[in-house]
C-alpha cells in the first residue's frame, strides 16, 4: 500500500505518483494529505478512483470517502470504525490503526488493521513506539481473521520478517515517495514480499 504524504510528495502530483507506484506493483493507495482542504482531498480521491485499478483509501475522512465512494482508514482519534460503517456503503473498505491492545476494540468492525509502527518513523510523529516483529505477531494473533498490514518505517529488507509475523502486506510512505523512480522502489517491495 502506498501512503501519500504532503512533505514527501515535494509538490509532485499525487495521482501521477500513485500511477507509477501501481505500475511497480502497489496493490492499494491510501490518500493521506494533511495540508489540503476537504474539497481538494475529494477531488484527488475521485481522480484516483477513476484512474487506478486498485482500491483507494482516504485517510481520516469518512465523509470524503463516502462522497468519493472509496475506502477509509481511521486512526484511534478519528471517527469510530462502527460509526464510519454507518455512513459508508456496506462493501466499503474500512481500515483501523491498531498498534496496541487498547486499540483492538475499535478495530473489530474493520476490513483490515494498519499495524505498527514497525520502527520509529519521521512520517508520522504521533505513531507511538516501535513494535517490531514481536509486536506485530502479538497484534496479528488478536486480529483473528482481520488482515493486518504493517506500517511505520518498513524497508524492503524488513518484508520477510513482516510476512513471517503473519501480516498480509506493508504500507509505505518514505520507502516509495523518498525513492526515484517510484516504480522501481515499489518493485523492490514486491520482490521482497514474493521472496519472503
């Protein structure tokens, strides 16, 4: 999963960047932009949904996701997952951030859990303490049948250990947006996943 970031985009068009990442093998895109208006977020979500052959997930904003008919990813300070489900279509993808046992209850109605941070990351200052492979393994065990995607400083070299901990994928910002070309960076993650 590509997770966009205002700073790491460095003025680049998020749609063009996402298209390149998908060409490299990214299987979903989370539109996380904290510095744009809700109207601009909606415009970008609609464009991404139209132009990408993979799921688009809007970060934090269930209202934008409902209007754009995309998925949504919710953190512990956002709208509760159950409430977001009440305004979204029944089949909508709803992700929940789960990095501690205390966050499990909110995630029980989610489609997937974003688990982490794998390591301390500069992309999301409030992500909490790194949980590493053992922390991921513990959260995956609590998830039951809910798929877990690991986020937070994951590099291609980490992917085999992420997979061994029971996760179904990784969510990446700087590991893709900080590399050039993005398409090749995405392929490194895909190759590492397949090799793991």
